[in-house]
């Protein structure tokens, strides 16, 4: 899933729990549950690694990063007076940090992240044979966002 979806789920988790640590851990676990669902980006990863469509992929990554940032800041702003504000923050951080760790491994190949990267990739590609087109993945993720927003 895109960071935008992970961040939204992390925020909802944070609203539901009463502990920063629990919000972080639940957000972290939710990341892998969402990545297990085919969401149409496996081809994007392969294309990037092979040097294809790099500008398009970088644009999508930047748009997602901006979307996740705007969404997170908006949710935090709307909850400034809420006692759950720190839990929302830590839920979001827990939900998005796995992708940042993967990015660190892909860029710098830190040995300490090698096993984490392998586990993340295995979960992400478990249902690879059921992979869907990118446009369908965007649709699924948009539906997830609508559901998450309605739960909020």
C-alpha cells in the first residue's frame, strides 16, 4: 500500500488505543497486514530496479509522500485538543516506518536491515501470483482510504 493508506490506518489505530507504544506497535503490524493484500505496485518495483519508468515512479513516490504528509498533518491538526494526539502520531510513525527502513536498505544496504528487508519483501510478494494492475491497486487503496476515513 502507499504511505498515504498506511498513515491513515496508523492514525485510526492511534485514536483507538491509549498508549503510544501500543499505537506504534499496532501501526507497525498493520503495515504488514496491508502489504499482504495485492495492491498493484509489484510491477512498479520491478520496473524501477530495471531502470524503466523511473521518472514516473519517482513522481508517484513523491506524490505519495506529500499525500501522506498532508494527511498526517491534517489529522494531527484536527486532533490538537484531543488527548489521543500522541497516540495518533505514534500510530502513524509505526505504520509508515517499515517502508522507510526498506528504502534505507535499498539505498545503503545496511546489513542490520537485511533480514527485515527480506521479511518485508516476502510479505509484500506472498500473493504475487494474484498481482493486479496498477490502476486497480490505486482503486483498492482509494476504497481503503474512504473506509478508513469513515471509521475515523
